[in-house]
């Protein structure tokens, strides 16, 4: 079989999606929800190209991440280019580029499409769209409270009640203090253990214990103390196992202040989680996740944190950053689980079906007048039978239809049919507009 004879597959590339009108309707609904609730807090939208120099991610994440988890290639100018796997480095680059011109604090958001070469699974694909929300230039915990409040409002907008989800919070300063000061681990050991903690819920207790023992091989007594600490049942138990030092006190006070601040806003489904790490190493303070309690999902809906050192990769001085990301794949799964996905509605409210070719100009004339009244109209220009045209309008979800022929052109009256109820009434042009409104 020659190349010309071979049939091409109709399947999309593995890990990405085709968006038919019904899918686009849902995605637009999700995007509109995101924009509505973020803009209510005064955030403005930004964007950038999907292409970035690979060195941007190598500087932040290292060669291994770029080589194994991104779509990277050389362009025709022999430059190393990467399809963006996340938006934060781009945001940092943009802020660093105009740092002296911008009026801080900044409240910015974006909905970029992101690409990661990983195994597709529920809630995770190789391409997705992600809401990124960041407040830049605010050091106080009011930034944490505002960002988490937005995340809470969005989760409620997806159709969840307070009992359906919880907001888990930790602080990387506490993590660093525990690993380096309390247990005196090296940078390498701290890195390995932090990654292990991040995966704790995905392995058995015995497997986690064995891996901890390997890290504390030279000091087995510390391994048991660490397990006791990390398996604490609540905030009070966790703090009871820590020495009451200044560093420990300051970090834990920050968490308590955030929780109290959120409670004052009526947000009470917040809890401290000492195992919450968030995967990225650039987090420097508060980290949080919104976690779905439904057994069908049992996963983070969204997450983020504070990353005040991000501008360092551009040689710039520290500027406070805190934000979160929420992916559209997870949100769609979530709304499907809770039965809050919207029902598809086509743009057209009315289909006009000319009975024959000579009546198309008149159909267009009527359609234009109705459109000028703010109502969407689709004219069927095919030469199908009238019955087939009506069936096609019904198949496409258009709720009303009128047929236009010699009689309608002479009388100026049209039979408008409700394709759901099958009711039909005779109206003139003016009353058609009134009825459709």
C-alpha cells in the first residue's frame, strides 16, 4: 500500500483532546466561571506565547525535568525551545522584564494551555488548560488569605458544598526547619525526604516506613522520631513533638493566622497537613491544596503557595509572589462527579428553512432583522426536503424553526415551531422577535 492509499487515523494525538462544540461549551463555561470569580477580586488577565527558551525551565527545574517531561526541540535557528509545561516561570520572566515600570501589588491571572510528556490518566493529560492566579508584591499573610479565599469561592462555584472538600495547608519554612534543624539532614537528604513525604499518601505505611529508614540509616532513633512526627493526627499533636524554638514558633504562628483569617470569612473547612509539600522546589512559605473528599476523585482539585525567590533566576531582588493553579481536566471530572456540568445549548435560537432556492434572499432578509434584535439565527441553505431541514435543526439542538416560502413571503406571517414541545403558532415578524426574547 502506498502512502497515498494508506488511511490516516482519526484519533487525536495521545494525551490531548479534540473539542467538539459540546466540549467547547463546557470548557467555555469553566473558563467563564474562572474569570468571573477571579475578576471579582480585581485580577487582570495576561498571556504569553506557548514557546519559551528551554533554559528558562532548566534554570528553575534542572535538565532532568526538561529532558524527560517536556516537549523540547531545536528550532530552525538552532535554539533550544520548549512548549511551556507551566506558567509560573513565564510570569516571573514578564514581571522581571518590567519590574521598574509595574505598579505593585499586581493581581494577575491567565488561562494558558500547558504541555507535559507524561502518562495520561484520570485528571491528567499531556495538554491541558490551567487557571493561574497570582498576587505579586504583598508580604503579609493577607495575600495568603485572599488567594485561598478565591480558591474556596471557585470550588463552591463548581457545585461543591463545604463538606465535600477541605483546604489543606502547610508551610515550607516549617518543613525546612524540621528537616535541617530538628533532624540535621543534609541538603540531599532533605530533598529526598521531602519528595518522599509528597508521595506518602500514594504508598503503604510499611513502604513509607522502609524508605524513611533508608534515609535515616545512620541514625535509626531519628527515623522513629520522624515517623511519630509525620504521623501526627492534628496540629496540636504535631507541634507537641517539636522543640519550642523561635523558628518553629514563627512558622506555626503564620499557619494559625491564615486559618483564623479564613475562619473570619466563613471558611472553616481548613486543616493543617504536615505531609503537604507541593512538588515544586521553588515554594518558600505557605503551601495549600483544595482536596475533594469524594471517593471517585480523592485528589487535589487545585493547589499553590508562596514562592518569593522566583525572580532570583533572572538576577533580580526578591519580590513576594503567591498564587495557585487549577486545571480544566480536573475541574471537568469534578463537575461530572457532582452533576454540575452544564447542558449544551447551541448559539442559534432559531433556524430558518427556505422551502426552495428562490426564497433564500427573503430568508436572509428576515434573519438579518431578527439578528439586529440580538437573537441568533441560522439559515439552512441546503437543498434538502423541508422535513429533513427541520430534523437537522432539531438534531443540532436549535429550539425553534420557521419555514419560509411563497405563502410566507406574501402574507408576512410565519409558523414558528417549538421543536421540544412540538407546538406551532403563526406570528408576524415583530411577534417572532418578541416570542424569542
